[in-house]
């Protein structure tokens, strides 16, 4: 597949390198390709990552079939504006960002939650894109290689279109994800994004972000209705 | 231990019955004990649950060493006001409620989140209580019998006092919980409470609330720093 990864930070580079290794044609979109490529850490990464190229956000997305938003949550809309509506129309837009408020400390606050989500904000601004939220629930190492956990763990997809979710699920399976749970339409991304407030606190408690959750279902048939969260 | 369970709904009854079965002295606090005990569903439950008694919120907590808030999130402060400050002072107050806004639809909205939590609101109102948040991340069946999942899953404690968290952890282990993760001080309850927005959506997607998460840690040593949620 021809894939554009928006964002040349650690997450963007991790996913771009892995997808290129899987045989996809990957272009990384960045604000200023020449400046980015000349940074010493990026130059070193480019040398050891054959087949990945840098381009502007618009150029990268323009040539892609699937676009991955790996930009920071706070700048995602601005980055996608630079891509432009025309370059996103009818394309699967895999949004892996989190709505973390910059400079809000640790744990960070979320700048959108509960009654809306960043994924839905992106979908409203780019109604022609086929937005799918996924992979925002784990760190960049586990996103691209969940097998290092030594056990099957779960990832989630949210989106309004089944075909787009199937495309993303196929990509997730190529990355090694074995339990992909379809949460439903894009509004379910509110749950996946709010999960990050929990994820950060678990990471701080464990002293590592190298963990993921496994959704363990009951092996015993349900006998009676059960009350969940809303106790009275 | 002498335990008061505040709330005679399905969650309160489930946890009260289980704790009585473990040999604890359990009193269920309710608004009007006589009216509650005369309800047909409650009367049937009382018959099959020896050793559990009803009392007013204040009476129940007054005789207890440990108090469990199993009231609905939206009425928790009001219920605890009925208990009164004196009956909570120096007691471990295990808060298992969730801040779900009544009549806000499905999935429900949270009435406090991100910069505050219901657990912290309770702690501020009752500074003499030793508040510990736990068990709000799973349904009433799995709270009291996680073994039915056939696999060890995780639960969490948040609180400002280590001794109080140890008491709660001991109780959780008696209920069958084998992986109790201490998230840190009570502000970490923000994460555990926001997790519920995710939990509801997973439950809707799976068609059952009979699931829990297992935190799967990496079995491979960490080689390099990894960027988590805040991609740039």
C-alpha cells in the first residue's frame, strides 16, 4: 500500500520504519522535509531505514492511499489543514494521536473528552476522509511490535465505515496485533482517548510504558443481568 | 472486620453478600431500612444471605471499621453527608462508585473528570476519612469473583495513605484479586474513573460486561526510551 505518515517524531518514525519493512511504500510528511532530514537523529534513522522518504504533509498524503496521523494531538488539525481536504478525500485516515494539552504537566490534561473526541473533530473538519481511530492506547514500540509482550493483547478500532476499519484491521494484523476489537462508530473514540488518562497513570505506577491491556472475556456463560458502573 | 456497605442496589448487595460469606460482619446502609427490607427482591436476597443486616447510613457506618461507598456516583456525597463526618473519621472509606451523570444516555457522561475526580471530592468533603478508590473498573459479578474469568486480571487502588491501601488490598485478595496495582495517590483515581468511559464502550462492543483487563507487562528489558501518547 502507498502510505503517508504525518509527523516525523518518534512515533511517526517508528511506524513508518516498520511499515516500510513490511513492504509498504512509505512517505513521511513533515513541515519542512529538508530541515527535518538534516537533523542528526533523523539523518541516522534515514540511513538505517531504507525505502522511507520525506515530503511535505501535502505531498506525502497526495500520493498515498492511506494516511496516518502521527502528529501530536494539539497540532493535528493544523497539520491536516496543511495536507488539505483534496488530499484526504475518500482516503482512510488512521488517527493514532491523543488529545493531550501541551504543557499541562504530568499526567497531562485532555483538551477534548467525554462529549467529543479529537477523532470526531478531525472527521467533522474533513468529512470526505474515512477516519479510523486506533493505536493511541499503547506506546510506539508496542504499536509496531506487540509480540514482545509475550502474550496476545488488545487494540481497538473506532470509525463510521466498516470498509475503512477492515483496511486498518488488516494493517494492524500485519503489525502483529491478534486481538483487534471494533468499538463501533467514531464516537467510541471518546472512550479510547479517555483511556489515555488511565494509561499514563498506569505507566507512572509501573515505571514503564511497555505494557498493554488484554481484554479478558468471561469463559462462563452469563446467567443473569449484571449491573456495571452505575451502582445505586 | 466490621464493614458497612452504603447502598442496597445490585452492587451493594453483591459485595455485602460476598463479604459476609467470607466471615466479615456486614451491615448494609440504606435510606430507610424498613422500606428497603420490605421490597420483594431485597427480601428474597436477605433470606438467602444470612448474617447481613440493614441499617440507616449513619448506623451502618457508625459500627464499622471499614466503609464501602457502593451508592451511585451522583448521590454519593449526599449519602456520605447522611453518614456524617464523625462516623467516617479515621476509617478506611473504599469508594467503588463512578461519576456517571444520571439520564445522560448510553454511554453516560461523567460529571467530574480529568482535573478532579469523585474520589477526591469525597476526600475533600471528609478530610478525616482515609479514602481509597478501587473496584470501579469492573462489574459487580467480577468485583466479587474475578476467578470466573479463568485468568488473572488486574484491579487498581488509589489513595493518599499506604496503610489504608494495604487494608483494601488485603480485602481485594480475599475476594480473589491476584493483581492489585497501586496507582499512587488519590489523584490517580482520575485515571481509574475516566477508564469507565472506555469500559462502557468495550462492554457495548462485546455485548457483555463480563470482562476485565489484564495489564500485560513487557517480558523484554527496556533498551531505549520510548515515546508514548504524546507524539510529535
